[in-house]
C-alpha cells in the first residue's frame, strides 16, 4: 500500500533499553515502577500481595516472583517523515 502524496508516514523507529536491571533499580525504576529493590513496598516485600496469582504459595510473597518486572524500561522513538 502506498500512501497518498503528502501523507505523513513513519520514517524510522528506534528502541532503547537500560543497560541492566541493577542500573534500573539504582536509578529508582525509571519508567518501570516495578524495577525496585527487594525491600520496596511495590514489590510486595513488606507484606503479602493480593493478585489473582497470589493464591499460589510460590507467587504470594513478591510480585517479582511471577515476572512483573521482566521487561524493564524500554523507550521507543518514532520519527515521522515531516520531521516530528
């Protein structure tokens, strides 16, 4: 499919990630609010968590146990044909 002349299109897509989970946690989580140290409240370390998967003992104590912070921070930059 060819866009009509003058239509703004995607020129380029670029993706960036933080170098490591340790760097992300040290920086306070960046865009991933779950990339926190093990004792941070959002990971569930201070008290048990309540989620649909917390009925399983293996996943009850910490959100990280079931991969909530698996992806981490990712920045996607999209450049359009009009320079924006």
